[in-house]
C-alpha cells in the first residue's frame, strides 16, 4: 500500500516537473523551435499523468495528436516563417506591468499552494466528488460520454471546424490592392506592413 | 466477431443515445443549415452572385429563425408543456434563450444590411461576410441556451471565431488586420481562463452540467470550496472579457476602431448580448446559491466599467474609440442588472441589451456611411458640419447618441431606468448612484459629437470629401433602428412584457 502510493507520488512529481519545466520553456526561451519543443515536453508530461490515472487511450491520443501532429504543424509554420527570426520583446517590457503581473502571478501561486497543502480536502470539500470509476476501460467510457452526455457538444465542435475552415480560406485570400491606411501607422516602416498584408 | 469484441470490452449493454427534439432546436438549426447551404452556394457560384444576394439571404435565414421562434415561444409558455432541456440536458429551450436568439437574429439582419453597402463600397468579397454573421448568431444562441458548461464554452468559441474573422475581413486595411489579430490573441487568452474555470468547477462538483451543479450545491453545504471559488473567479474573468468589462476591456478600443464599421456594430450588439446571456445563465441561475460571493465582484466590475468607460470616452478624438468606451460603460449598466441577481435584474438586463442592440447597430450604420470610402474617416472632424451636409443622417445619429445617453422618450432612458431600479431594489444604492453620475459624464461625450455635427463648421468650406451617399441597405438599418429607438421608447409595453417573461430556468425535462 505504502509502496504504491510512493510510486504514485513519485510519478506525479516527475511528470509534473516535466510539465512545468516545459511550460516555462515555452514562455522563456528565445528560439521559436525551442519553444515548440518545450511544448512537446509539457504535453508528454501530461500524457504520463494520464497513464498514472489509467487513462491509456487518452495518453496515446495526447502523444499522437498533440505532441505528434499539432507540434509538428507548429514547427512547419515556424520553419516556413524563418527559424532565425528571433522576436525581441524588450520594448514591450513595462516595469509596472512586470510588477503587477509578478504580484498577481505570485499571489495565485501562493493561493494554490495554500489550498493544496492546508489539508487534503480543502480544495473540494470532499476527497473525490466523482467517485470510483466504473469497471470498464477508458476508451469505452470516453465513447459513451461522447455519444450520450456530450453528444450535443460533440456535434457542435463540427460547427467550430466549419468556421475555422471558412475563416482560414477568407483570411488567406490575396488583398485586391495595396493597403490604404498606412497613414494611420506613422511610426512603423510601411514596407514591412505592406509585405505582411500581401503575404 | 464484433459481438465477441464488444463482449470482451464489456460493452454488452446497449448504448442509449439521446433523443433530439428537432422542432425545439429549430432556430439554431435554421441558422446553421442556412449558413452551410450558403457556404456551398457561395463556393459553387463564386463571382457570379451579386453582393446583395449574401445580405438578403442572411436576412431571410435570420428572419426565418425569428419566425420559428414564435411557435416555440408559445409552446414553452404553455404551462402544460413548459421549457425543456434537450439532448441529454445539454441545451435548454426556455423563453430566455428564445428571446436572446431573436435578438441575435435581429442583429444579424441589421448588420448584414449595413454590411451589404460596406462590402460594395470597399470592394470586398460578399457572401462569406453574411454567412459568418449567421454562424456567430448560432454560437450566441447556443450560449443563451447552454445548460452545460462545455456547451457554453463551445458556443462562445463558435461566436468568437466567427467574429475574429469578421474583424480582420478588410484585407486592405492594416488596422483591420491588427484588430482581428489582437482580438484573436486576447480572446484566446480569455477563453483559456474560462476553460480553466470550467475545469476547476468540474473538479469541485463532479459535473459540467449546470443543472447538476445546481442540485449538487443545493443538496450540500461545502465546508471547503477553494476549488469552486477559483473556478467561479476564472469563469467570471472569461465572461468579463467577452462583455468588455473593466479591467478586461483593454482590447475593446483597438478592436472596435480597427474592425470594419458594420462588424463593430455587430460586436457591440450581438457579442455583448450573447456574452451577457451566458453570464446570466451561469451565474444568476446556475450559481444562484453562491450569489453572496460573486455579487460583490460583479458589482466592482460594474463600477469600474461605468467609471472608466465614461471618463475615457470623454478624452477620445476618434468617434469609433469614443463609442468603444461608451460600450464599456453600457456593459457596466448591464452588469448592474446581473449584480441584482434577481428576476427583475435579469429582465432589466435583457431589456437593456435589446435597447442597446438597436442603438448600437443604428449608430454604427451611420459611422459606416460617414467613414467614407476606405473606412478611415472616423475622427471628430469627419462629423463637422454633417448637420448641414446630410441633415437626415445627422438627425438619426443625434437620436442614437441621445438615446445612448439616456434621454427620455427614447428606449435608452427606459433601459437605464430599468437596471438602476433593479439595482436599488437589490439594495445596491452605491451602484445606482455611480451609474447615474457616470451617465451624466458620458452624456458630455455624446453631446460633443452632436455639437460637432451641428454647431461646428466644416474645416474646408468646399466639401473635398464629396457627397456622402446613403445606400439602401444602410438606409434600412438606420430606419429600423430609429423606429425601434423611438417607438419602443414611447410604447415599451410589448418589449418589456417579453423581457419580463424571458427568465432563464434550468429544468430536467428532456424534450422529445
């Protein structure tokens, strides 16, 4: 009993560490490719957490779809736009914004830590509100949920995809002429902007 | 072989898929099917359709949706049948959702008429614009009826994605692209907040269904509810962003300024309406038992929105930015109704949203015309001497602005009166007083535009900007908005009656 819970705790700690490190890497690293690869680490950590919860199907989907397909797509876009174009955020760092963000972020962290460590039940009022899982595998349960309780939400996502396709087609159409409101952007180099619209 | 496989996976028992009461979902189905057919038609007949076909088509589809609401309204009003909760409790069909859907469809009709002239003038592609309006309305309608937080989230995303694209529609205006990108990035951020809030709420209550959340909270008193409070706070952030309440309003001026003018009108009217509908449904109904905890926060948001919206609008020189800040102040007024957390407050909020839909769409129709070719003339200077050049247009604009300021005999006055009365009945005297004071401040801003139109001479005596033409589409929008603003301002009975009846309810009745 003790051994199992120790293994669980260790697995969680390691996976959580991978997740958080990856997430920090996504935000902090300068090179876009490194950002994308850090995202893989985070998604991989989440997959490990899924396995720890015996949700093997979700873990596999997580790796195949997110870490596999989506991040590869990100990398494609980054490569197409040019890897060496490192963005500089130096001009956008307002000291006040940093201070407020730091205080708020730190506050949320402290709040989360207090909620977590003050007691086992503090967060939810009960240890588990969902109850024990029914004795069937996760694939079955997901399928059931999708076709019964979440049938409407599932169908609704198709509408979301329709709009996404429509929007992508619309926005990628070539403009019928050069930009007409360059005078509203006096400080910027008009040529760079013009290229952006043409592209 | 399949049988043995099923046996092996323990799926022997039959899967009961939910019944879909198609007739109850008629408004949403009409919007979605209409938009889908439109997409196919637009792709097949590309370039061979006149631009006005898209606008008229969208208006017909939205009109059909409104017509389909009428029998449904009678059906759910009938005590023998009553409101239902369809598709396994995912979406509720009650008078609240029907009222909001009708409002959204009306916004689609007016916005697509304005857009028809706009697209013609700017040489933009036609039908997709109207189709995106229809899809956005479908998303908003789902939000108004969502009985499940996941459905609510997807509804918001459907609405938002469509509006992000609409905001970036003007390919030749960099500010339009900027507006779309800003709205998209910040909106995605806000959606993440909302989703995180939903996840925490699920963790605390074990369900995403508002109905079951409600009964879960009714059956027990949580001694420790940190997770639920965190969830509520994050969901509030998500909704506050969508309605443009301070301090989550940063995107509003930039996006309103850069987006094509008809889209700005639709954003102000429909997106706000749908977001408030979602907020009312989740907080006032779903988390009614937590009202004591979320009400002060909503009250603070209301005060901040009222003050910042009114004060900042006065110092702007761009009319679209002025109207953006004024829309923030209007959001503050609607928040008064939300904060009341009562049937009266909800009815007042709905009345306000209906009034604002008419006023905002009318105002931005005028802005579309004055913006001129290129949609760039939005400074106060562009309005100088409008009273002499286009007396009718200036008169309509003055009416809309005075209505927004809350002048008696217009619908704006009754709307403000309603939410303030609801706030006073809920013993929120401070809120009511702040609301009245800020209404005076924003009146100054509205009068600035009116004064510019009538009492300031045009910079150059000879109009080098040429004659402003009012195309028929814009004329229709302005006409309808003027009639709604005036007639409903004098005879508010019918609308008040509808909004009083349109209360959101969570019922477990599964319709067939």
